[in-house]
């Protein structure tokens, strides 16, 4: 499912209802999902007429009331209100260009949260930005307004359903929803008690321009890179860099030490001579991706997408995102930048994005930045509101660069007054070997929500967390999830697969 841009990390370990699942006021009888539905169904809140239906329990998902409503003209939202509400609200962000309500059967619901999500104000494929062509309000909703708008109604609905307002409210999102997360922290600093921003696509203009540049290189004569050549490239990176973290496990966990130079794979003379080398047009793709991009004299920037040894991975590799598995027109980066060029920049659905000069319509570029960029790193108002932020990024993300999140973290640290001030309200984690939001050879599953909740409720800040890689519900491997800039260095016995799967055999280490 390559287009699962913002599926919240599902953590089987957190699936069991925790012992703290109880109503906010234990002296009051719990409001059941059935009662919640009866309270809300047919009710009109903020102009939205609500419908509610009780959904019976399934697996670890408790009975809940599914509430749907539309805030005029077309902002659709959904809430799921469980039995045994834990007194808190969880807002799950969408993905791509949104356009549909993401699935809310997630750990938050299993942990007793009331959950809410929306389609951000238009209905379409997540690869379709045509809503932005002529509908200014839809573009504003997508850019920044849908979250506070839905949140206003969600708070009223929760209060009407359970008889009390949430004691805490959290937002979590990945990719575009990671952007929504930072947007909320920047523009609505009092809206949430805690925010989880994973792989945030916050520098919208910058990375769209970068993707436009990269996909032009893929589409150039001879630029397409075959699966065999991706395997060649990945293996060469791993041969150089995999062991630098103490273990050859297919994961480059210490990327700072990795200085692999792809030009070492150049075909003699630069022309394509087969799958044992990269031609000059193919190296141009690698170089475009692995070098930063800058637009309008540095006003908008994007960051290198470093080689990581997982370029050939089925989930974390370049096939779906960059090369389109042999057809650039199928590459997700091509599709995203293409709909962006057509609907935000050229404002012409017939425009070919591969022949479009990205900076050729500056007024459109500025408008898109004003709508979608979440690049304000001064989070002092958010800190002053006593809110907490967890940043997370997959170390082998083929779509959005972990370097971008690192750059945000560093600029934010400067803006709020240094590391000590940052440590009071922000944590940043990089998960080695993990792709875009999830997947890849790394340990992609971490219960960030519980870490955030403990911080917000008890004041205990998260330090090293635990991460697992799970297949078919079974934990395959565990790693510590280290605070940036640390990485998990293997310190266990050599050539011992069982030991290598245990988190206790890794030490968080400063590069
Ligand atoms: Ca390794």
C-alpha cells in the first residue's frame, strides 16, 4: 500500500486496553457508546447535523459510536466515541492531498480515546489537488483551517456525548498530516496539549520543487533506473556503510558516518553499458535527489534525500516513489508534483509538469507557500501553552527527507532559546531503516501516543523509547528508538541473529 501516507503507526503491543481505561470522572457511571450515539444523533453542532451509529466490538477494538457530520460547505468529519472513554481526545491527520476520511480504527481508539478525523474539506483522491484550482476556501481548509475548524466541533460533540470536555487533546499525523501537525503547533498553539509530527512535509514549496527537479531527471533520456540498478546502488551503499553501526543487518543506522559516493558506480564513458553501473543520466537522478534544492534565491528550500542502502526495498525504496517501477508517470513523486504544478502553480490542468519551470509563476508560488508551508520554527507560543511536541522520522524515508525534520528541529531550537528550552517541550527521534511513515527493514512501530500522554499528564518526558518491526502480528525485531542525534549501536555478540533481534543489545550512541 504505497499510498498509505499517513496511516498512524499501528502498534499491536498497545492493542490491549490499558488498565487506565475508565471514565474521566470515576465517580460517574461510564457513558456507553450507545448513550453517546443517542445524545448526538440528529443533533446540529456548528451547523453540522450529526448521524451516529453504534459499531459492535471487533478484536481489540471496543464498541464505539461512529459519528459523521459535514461542516458546510463540504468539510466531512468522523468521530469514534468508545465505551469506557479515557477522558481524552485524539485527532488523526490525513495523507497526501487528503480528500477522504482516514481510517480511525487505531490504537487511540483501543486505548479509550475519543477519536476524530476529516477529509480536510474536499472529496477526491489523495493524489488530486484540483480542489485548489478554483476553490479558495477548500485550499485554505487543506492548508491550515480544517484542523481548528473540525476541532471546534469535535470538542462540542465530545462534551455533548460524555457530559464533560476532554482533559487532554492530542494530534498525530505523518507526511502531509505531519505538516498539519506542525501547522497546528505554529498557528494554533493552544489547540492541543500534545502533538506528534511524523515525517512532516512542512516545506511544501521546497520539496515539491525538488520532486519536480528529480522527476524531470528520471524522465530525461536514459534517466530511468531499473530494479537491477537500484539493487546495485543499494548493495554498494550497504557494503560501505551498513557495518558502521556495529552490525551488518541491512540498516544504515549511523548515516552521519556514511560517505558513499555514487559516482564510483559510473559506467565507463558515462553511457549505459548494463546493470553493473550507472550512466550519466542515471547518476543525474541520484545527484538531484541527494543534493539540496533551493528556489527563489533561497526563500524556499528542500533537503538532500541521502542514500541509505534501502533504495531497492519493496516498501522503503525508490520504485513506488521515484522511478514508478519503470514508468515515471506512475511514480508518486511525479504524480504529486504534477497535480501541484497543474492546480497551484501553472493553474492550468493541461500543463505538462515535466516542461514547467518551477519558478515561472511567482505569485502562484507565494500563494501556495502562504497556504501550505508550515516553516515557522518559532514555537515559543506553543511552549508557553505548556504543550508538548514529538518529532519522528524514518531514517530510510524515500519520500520526505529526515534531514528536513532535523533542519526544522535545529532551527526551532535556535528560535526558542537553545537546547535546554527545547528539551522542556520537544523530543525528536529518527527510526533507522524505516521508510515513509512505516515499512522498510527498520523497527517502525512505536507507541508515541502513550509517550506523549505520559509527558502531558504526568510531566515525565520521553527519553529512549522502544521500537519493533512486526510481521503478521509477530514481533520480528526490537530496537531502542534513540533521541536525536543518537543512533542505536549494536553491542551484542557477533553472528548471533537471536541477539541481534533484541533491543537490549543496542546502545543509543552519539555519532
Ligand atoms: Ca547496520
